C-alpha cells in the first residue's frame, strides 16, 4: 500500500508531487527530465512536428547486456537538452557529444577512457558524465573543457568488461543533481566494493561517501538463501526528498539517505523475481520494472504489469506491447484476511490505445504522451488517448526527450532525430570516411604491422600496444586483422593525437582504444593480451619495452610478444602457467576426481573479465554439462552446439553447430548430467561431442570437424545411441546406451526429454581417437551405470550391476537393488585385469591415481535418484581390486578427491585409510555440487561460494551472481571460469554473465 501517510491523503500528495517534480523550464537537463526520472516535462511540444535534423554517430551503441530485458538503458545514447545544446555519451567510442539544438551541428566532443552508458546531467554551466572508466567528469557546457573529475573506485586498475577495457569499478550509477549536489556510484560487483558519492557540484569535493554497502550479509533471491553480497550500481540514480535510490541491475533498487549516505533498505529476497535498472519516483512511491513500492519502506504496493511508465497529470501512462494506457489513482477499501477493512491505492484505467508498434520508450510533454518503438514514434493526446502524430525513425527508439523547441529521439543504430517546427531543409549529419586517410598506407609502420601479424600468427583476440605514439601501428594492425587493440602511451599529447586520427579512420572505440597510462604499470588485467606490440619499439628498438609489464599482460598458452625493429622482430610465446590445472571431462578428468589439481587458485577471488555471450544454453534445472578448459580454451556445450572462448579474456574463439544437442536437457527435470554423464570431453588437441548415435571430433583450436564416429558393432537388438564418452592416451571410450531404462524426473516434468537422458549402457568400447577404428568391446553381464565408469593409469573401471528398476517410478514402494561386480579392464586391449563381487554396492566410481586407490560410493545429492542411497564409501587397491577399507559416511554431494583426501559436503576422509579428516564446511542455499582445485572448493552458496582449503577455511562469497544447478564453476588454468548456466531463471540476481575470476593476491602484487 502507498503509505508514509494515511491512504486518504495519497491522491493529493501524489498530485502535488507530480506538479513539483516536472521540469518547469523548457529544458530536459537530465535522464527522463528530472531527478525522479518521471519522464515528464511541463514544456509543450510544437503543435506541428516536422523533421528538423538528424545526427548519426560513427558507430551504433554497444549495450552492455544486449540480451537482457531488465537492463536496456544503454541501447541508445540517452540525450539531455539545456541552454540550446543537446548532449549525450557514446558506449561505442566513449566520447561526449555536444550538438547545437537548432541545427544538430556538432559543437564539441570530449573523450573519456571507456564506454559511456548513461545520460549526462546538466547543472548550471556544467555537464556531469559518468563512464565505464570509473570517473565522474565535470565539463563546461559551452566548450567541453574539463573542470574536474572524480574517480569512483580506490585505484586505476582495469578489467575487461562487456568486451571493453574498463575500470574495475565502472561508474554505472548514472549521475543525478539535486540542491547543488551531484550523486553518482561506481562498482557493479558487490565483492569488489561499491562506492556511492555525494559531491559538491561546483568543486567536486566529497560531501559523503558510502563504500561499505557491497559487503552486506543479507537474504538473496531464493528463500532461505543468505550471502555476503549487497548492493550493486547499475542504472540511473534517482533522487527524491531525502531518499536516493540506486538501481542494482536485474534486481529492485537499494535506498540510501540522501543527506548522509546511510543505507536504508534493499529488499532483494522479498522481490526475488522482480527488478531492473529503470526506476521512477513520485512523492511517496517509486516504480521499478512495472511494480510500485513504498518509498518509506521499500515494500511492494501494487503492480502495473508494465516496465515502461511515465508520470502524467494526476496519474500515469504506461505501455505494454503496442498498448499505451493512461491510469489515475484512487483508493478503495477491502477486507483483509481478518475481515478488517483496509484502504489501498489502485490504478483505474482512463483509456488504452494501440499505437501499432511495440513500445520501447515513453514520456509525457505537457498534454501529449510520446511513444517510441521499432522504426516509429507517435504522440497521443493525453486527455483522449488519440494518436495525433506519427513518424518513422531509423532504428528502434529507446530514448526520448522533449523541450518546447522539439522532440528528440535516439535509436539503437546511433541516430539522434529532432522533430520540431518546420525547417526549410532538414539537416542530416553523419560521420563519413575522410577523403584522405590519417596514416599513409605504405609506410614502414604499415610494413611492420604486416610482419608482426605474419610472424606472430595472431590475428584475433586482444592486442596491447605499449607506447602507441600517434596510433599508426594500431591502425594498420586493425585494418589487417580482427584484433581489438588497447593502445597506451605515457604522453597525453600523443594520446590525444592518436584518438583524433583513429576517429577519422573510423576505428576508434569499436576496434582501437587509446589510454594515457604509465607503461611500466598500465593497470591492465593480467593475461589478457593475445598479442603484445610496441609502436615505440619499431623506431627505437626492443630495449624501450618494459618487459616485466609486457610479460604480465601476455596471455598464457600461446600469447605472443612481438616487438623491435622491422626485419629483426623479437617474438616470445608464453606457455601455460606453472601449476595451472585443466578440466577436460565432466568431473575434471576421466578418473572423476572433480579436482583440476590447479595449484594457483587460492585466497580471495576478484574479477578478471566478464561479458554477455550470445549463446543459448539449457535450462539450469536441466543440469547441462560442465564447462571444460584446456590450454587456455573454455569449451561449453549449449542447446544447439559447442562454443570455445578464450579463458583469459572472454574472446570467442569458435563455435560449432549441432542441432538439438542439449534440447533434452532444456527442462525442469533436475536430472541431466547428474545421471547421464557428460556428452563432451577434450584431449590431445581435440574436442569429442556425443549426440544421438555418433560422436563428433572437433579441432580444439579452430572448431573444425575432424571426424565423425558411430557406435560400433550395432545389432538390431541393441541401441545405436552413444552413452558414455571419455578420452585418454589416444583412445576414445564410449558405450551403447540402453533406451529401455528411462529413469523418472526428479523435480518438474516439463521442457526436457527423459527418454533421451539415458543413464545406463549395455556395452562399453574403445576406439582409436583419431581414426575411430574399434580396438575392443566389453558387453555387460547386467548393466553399466554411466556414473560408475572411471579411467586412470591405463585402466578402465566399471560396475556391472543389475538395473535399479525402481528408478523408473516416482516414490517407489520397494527399493531392492542387487549388488554388482567391480571390473578393471586394460585400457588398450579390453582384457579383464581383475574382478571383485564382494558387496559392490556403489553407484559411482572415482580414482585417486597418485595413491592407487579406487573409490566406490554414492552420488548423494539434492534431487538424487532413489538408488543413490548414500551413507557408505569403500576404497579398493586400483591395481589388484583388493578392498582397503569400508566406512559408513554421511555426505550430501558428489565426493571429490584432492591428492589423498576425499572431500564432500558433510565431511572429509583419508583416501588411503578411510579415516575421518577434520573439515568443517557449511554453505547457504545451493542445489549444485562442489568442484575443486588443489586448494579451492567452488559451489553455490546463494551466490557463487568458495572455500580456501589452505587459507581462510570458511565459505566466502563472490557476490552479485549465481552459478548453475550442477557444476559450472571450475578452477583451471590459474583462474576460476564460470560461463552462464542460469537460463530460464527468473530470480533477480544482480547480474547474469559469463565471467572469470583470479586470485586477488596476483592482482595486489602488481599494484
């Protein structure tokens, strides 16, 4: 209910708030017109609207989250209008643009270091701009001169974010100005720190700073989930009265006291399925993602059912689809559960109009509403709802602004349209290719660029140019390759010159960025550069390169440094990080240890890179395969194929299409890989993907198809469906799955296809991994559970056991499951090395190869099959099959083998003796299992959780984001890789992204 005061007074308060919150001048000085972001101005548009001018930026906007329907504010360059000028920032080239309001002519630009994603704000004679470089800039409105700037984060360190080099603490809390105070926020990952500022608008001096709201321990979107993960800053800040609302990305906003910055509330769990960046405040109410909340308490009042809303008269206009609706507020009394009458505010519709296009933006100018959509804009009479004007625009109109001089429309293709009083001839301004290119096409630098590309062999990914000079080398590299180039120089004059020339060449921002940095300490992230070059070294020699910094930036597993004078270029290729691990199979390796043995990941974790990847993955409840990583390549299976991404910078390497690869997993069943075992592995430079009756062999470096194998020795009575897949020592192992044994779903029976999620096989076979030539085959006496297949040290271990028929039914009345036979086969010949039929009770196998121990146990997890009884573990000698020990053990996850210790949620045991080992572990909500490196456990604990076995020895969080429902966070290659596995999740975790973390100590040692 809308209450700070009594509901009966709400209507008069709302009307008063509407009247005082609208913009009374002819300007539109901030995003959506005012500090409350109401989208309304008292200024009347000209009665007749005609095209006056249009302006196109060199490049279309590059939104941070193009696939998100909750973070859409940077899909177009949002304009503000004041003092006869139009201002906006670009997410493509990181520049501020100032145009003449009357003609659309460019007056000036100002370059920041990174994308600008939010609208600037005008106050008196200055313009405030927040950028992904982490700074708030104060510029003079007349010429763009820098008056002052304030860094939001604690230092200048950078990361790769959304494919661009940005601050570790990007300023994504868009500025708002009230009472001569400008507010902005930096930081989007709660665990990295969030910094909310109130600054004196004249001087930039800090009035207050809140820097402790990221680390709040609080309830998270799922019921019972608690984590140390607080506020993020992702959206335009909203100021009203003594409140400051901070949009948090995909969730509801957080509220702070505007006078002193004290945290007030952030009701994340209570609004676990609601939220988004767009926020509007009126009087005692704020609106977020189509829901109205009490400003005083943050509690939900009512729902509009529409995310697109603006203030209008004594009510609201809002749009859903093609319908624009005008509503007024009223109060009504209804009995509560106890029968007591309670007053509440409701919205009553005045009119509804179909404008003929899906609305993406909406504002109000005096007595007219303005709606924008794909290719069109329309105005409506606010009294009647009648469409009184419509026109076409280039692109989709995501931004609208209005003054008494005209209507300004910004679109997702980078065009700003102005409509107003009839102009003699509409002015069209575009950025065209210059008649003469800014650099010679046949120069010594051009020839050096060709030599670098040829010698290095690197033409894709990220390149850093240390000592870029005027940008000529970066220019020629960009023209001759697909590299994204981060150029740096320690001379600000050369930086300005390079930016100017590269802008003329049409490459600045989208292909090349230039920043002023100390060449010995750029602040750039470790490992990101596929190619390191130096324009300065071409003229002055290799000795000018700061080798320590170049080596730090160079990507492991093939990153190249190529510097020096042409004809004598020095090439150095970096190998794998010493101690880095690999994750080549579903459970890390063919032995099912669930441990990468990565020695480097330990301690506190921090962001290395994050980005949105346009790749469709299965429903998180479908429990799709774990990511793989080897030689710096992150390999991941999706609904219709496989993708490979650079593990150290997020750059896409390749993708291979396999129609319907994971559609069987795309549901609510919560079975998936937990029962079937994985359909993908990597070994010896190849990726093997099983699908239906065959297995594809792909080149791990390029994604090209190298071979295609089918299930061998097929008979009419046997399935041709490929089941298990693994590879070791040049041998590809597989199985013929049993299509008759279909286990029942574990959670919801929708979306996926349990008939294709096969968990058992009748036959096991071995092939030459390159040719597919059959080496041997083993036919089961009973059946082979996929989870009970493990390989190590040239041996194959299987449990041949009767089927658990009761797994085919929900809530079976009997659970009789006869024991089986434990079998060890020679991996090369298939010869039986030994058998053991003494109380073979388990449903899964794993091998501690360093200690020659075979572990038999259960996969005792949430939503487990009924045959996963749990409670027991047994260790065998892997060479002889002799039982070493047997214990009763209570655990709630798939066990991991880390050296000589078995870890699971619930305890730890010595691998060689079965004796209990001290291990205290607790986590919050999380249905997935644990994965590990040599020192680090990874899991879901509300958000991403981790546990440093050699350090803090307690559950810690990396906040703001969740992993999937089985395994999708892995420690490998010296980093932690987490591709998105949250498809179909409506929960309001602050960010949805692919990302990589690295140990914070590695970063701090470079500061």
